C-alpha cells in the first residue's frame, strides 16, 4: 500500500476530503520522523513502536579490496510491532 492509497482509504472511511487527510498524514509523519531523529521513541498502542537502535563501533572488511575500515558508533531507526499486530500478521492465511 502506498501513501496515496492509504490517504484514499482514510478519506473513504472518514468522509473527509483527500487534501485534509493528506495534510494530516504528512504532519504526523513529519512529527514522528523528528521525534525519532531527536532520540525519542514513538509508541502507538496496538500498532508498534518507532525507536532508535544504537550500533556499536566495529571493524568492517571490504572483501573486494581486502581492506579493513572502522565503522563508528551510530544510531539507526527501527520499528517493533506490538504483540497484537505481530500475532495478527502471523495468523494471516
């Protein structure tokens, strides 16, 4: 499902116009991205959590050039599905 399809589905189910729904979805995504980028976690009960994970510094290998490079410690965004959502996906047929 694309963002446009999501906006269309929400507009149909709520009766609001697509422009209003698009503004709301864009605003929600912008606020969530800012929160996660600032190191805050976003918890959506019954859906999941958008969190940041810390990756430790490590030595990586470039096997084509046979060299080693140092990869510094960094953070990456991650999504963890709620138990309810995960079981719903697992039980799909």
